[in-house]
């Protein structure tokens, strides 16, 4: 069974970085095969409960239908309790533009709960949290306008911008790149693009600092800041 505020789809984010700090890229997308299509231009939150039908590599068909583009690497198919099929897609690229390889720790036929959120603006912010009976499986926020996920979504994990590490310029002004702070069983700081292991409720997770910057001096009103990250079991 699922509950919806509104629909959502796709997310490909091209990060803006400068010579003084590194950045990666994150992509998130969602579709369903039920009566109500996932809409890409509306704010909302979808919550889906069901079982995992497959955890698989992204295919050419996924690229065409999910709009994660070439950045999508992993797809999770979920059958909800009404029999509808949902496909969550996501991917991470490092600061060299290479796909990050990972094995998602969730089994087929496992019962899962998915939260997927979207806020539409000049750039669209999207994020998801995937849980099973053992706890957090994965969470990712593309980080547009500092992201859409908050501490209440993450149950014991908080992710915040840390200290400045560098500056960059473009036509819209000056950006300050920062580290990312992950607060779980203990505090861990990670410099983008980077990965460290953290522990949440005693369970080891891989935390990725994908990109983080804010505008220290902006000439454009529609350029959002960024706080992009992922945590995978």
C-alpha cells in the first residue's frame, strides 16, 4: 500500500565545482506502473511499502523511462501491497566522472519501506530513504537547495554542511565549498568527493560526501546551494 501527497520522477544533477574543491554528481529517479503516473513537475512525498522484486543494474530501457539518464547505475524494483510495480533508480559519479560501484545490501522478497520526496524549483531537489526490517538500507539526497531530507526522515542520522574548504567563481558569483558532517553513532567529517564508513545503531554504512557548496557572493537569484550525499548499507 502506498500514500502519496503528489508524484515525482527523475533527478539528474550536474554539480558546479571550482578549482579549489572537488565534487561528484548524484542522480535519483522513480516511476510506477499503477494507475497514477509519477509526475516530474510537482512537489510531494511518496511512501511505498512492499517487497523487493529485484535489485539490478540500470538498463537502456531504464535510461529511457526513468530519466536518470546515463548516471543511473542501480535499480530497485518494488511490488507494493496493491500489486503495483515501482522502480527506484539512482547513481553516483565521483569527481573524475566515473560511476561509483556498490552492492546494495537488501535481498529479493524482503519487505521494505520507501520514502521519496521532490521539491520543484529552478532546479529540482530529490531524495529517498529505503528501509527493511534490519533498518536503513540506503538514503540519498541530490542536495539541491540544501536538500529535501531532514533528520526526522533519517531516524538517528543527520547530515549538515561543515567548514569551508575552498572557493570557486562563475558568472553568478563566488561559491564556497565545504566538508560534510555525518552525525550517527558518532560524528564523521568527509571532504567531497569522498567516502568513509560510519556506524548507525551499531550497523556499518558507507557514507559518501558527493558535493557541498554555498554562494558566498551571488549575482543570480535562481542559483541554489548544494549539499549532496548518500549513505548505503
